C-alpha cells in the first residue's frame, strides 16, 4: 500500500503515445498477412500454387510482440517512480557586501524624494538579483555600522531598509575608508576570497585613504563597485536645527555629485562606476560574475529530495522482446 501511495510517472505525457502505437500494431497485423502482401500483385488462383505449404503448421505473427515492445518502451520513457532519494543542496559561493552612505549630504533633494531614499530603492533592486549570493550591509557616516552580517536571507535585509536615513546615525561624518575595512571583514569572515563590494554614495571626505583601501581590496581579490547617488547640479542640505547649510559667505551650500572621484574609487578597486540609471548594467555584471565563478557550497540543514526513475528496470524485458522480434522471417 505504501508503494502504491507513492507510485507515479515522472513524464506521464508519454502515455498518450500508447493508443497510437497500439492502433499502428493492429493496422500492421491486418495488412501484413501470411501471403507477404503478394495478394495485391498476383491472382488468387495463381498465388495458391506459388506459395509453399507450411506443413499444416500455423505461422507465428510478430505483431503482438511488437505491440508489447512498444508498450514497454513507452512505460520506460514515462519514468515510473516510487522511491525518493535525498541529496545535499548547494548554493553559489558569491558574496556581496553592500556599503550605504548615510552622511548628512544624502538628505539632499536633487533626487526625488531624496538621495538616501533612492539609494534604498537601488539596494532593493540589488537584493532582488542576489539569488544564491550571500549579502551583507554596512552603513556609514563618520564611522561604519554593520546592519546585517553576510546572510542568505535577503528578505531580512529588505525589512531593515526603510528606517535607514542620516538621522539615525549617532554622529555626522563622511568617512568611507572604515566602511571599506568593515566590508572586507564581512567578506573574509564569510570565507569569500573574491567577493563583490558595492558602495552607494554621493562622495566621501577621505579620498586618499579610501583609494588606498580600494587598492588593497583589489590586491586581495575583492572588487569595489560604486553607484553614484545624486546629480552634478547638486542641492542644498536641510539642517534640522538651522535650515539649509550655508558656506562662509552666507550662500547656500550645495552638495554636488563628484563623479570623477567616484570613478577613480571604482578604478582603484577593479570595479565599475554607474549612476542610478545604469544600475541594471552593474546588476548584470554581478550576476555574470556569480555565474562564472564555478564554485558552490553545501547549504546548511537543506537537502533536495528527488524521485528515482524506475524505467530502467523495464529495459531487460524490453531487450528480451526485441531479441524475439529479431528472429528470421518475422519482419
């Protein structure tokens, strides 16, 4: 009863071929008689004199055997199955460390509604493309903070995105170098030797140190990619306690996107620079790198159960019937 409960066909569509093959066997049996189809060419009176006497023995016909062979072949192709075999599951070994800039300049509104919100949208797009990659998230202003360590559960990271804004940072600043070091630690702890780092920023205040850190990451086999958040025209930054920020001359202080600085960072890190409009290109590059990595790791506490194809057990019987059909004079 247990066997009947689990019995099924892996490829049941092949069963549709059985009526056609049975009909063909019946048609062949009706149109291939013992006269060898000579009746259509020789007169009946003359044919009876030409045919040899079989000695009263009834000649054997191969058509039931042919129908049986076709039936066995179709049943083997349907994949009868009643047993399951568990096997280990594997995941891709790619790791992505995402670095989000939450400095005060990310509150600028040259992008609608503001820069940090658009950066969160970009992070959501990257998470959608992560698939089997492990992902970690670091936010920084003057100091870096690990939002999530490397994890397969991108849904958890996605739930943590909405509260991320410059106001939650303990202190203001714009130092990227410590954040790159933090991303390197996340990748190293995860066992990845060629992970991808994606920095979402509008600029940083420590270019010399950041360029050096990017070069070191590249030398260690990691890649630093940069997504520019903002526009070259820039926008004033709204300060919660004193309106818009002003320079020494009392003019509104605009924060502009320095694409040259960001491109140089990506070059030092061996990666690419894109703006928000070009984000799909970066995502394609990340997925291509993951597909070509050729490495996989066993997934913890995860197994895949697949059904065994029992059609192979019909092959010996099929070969036996085929041997009988090969007898001389049957076909």
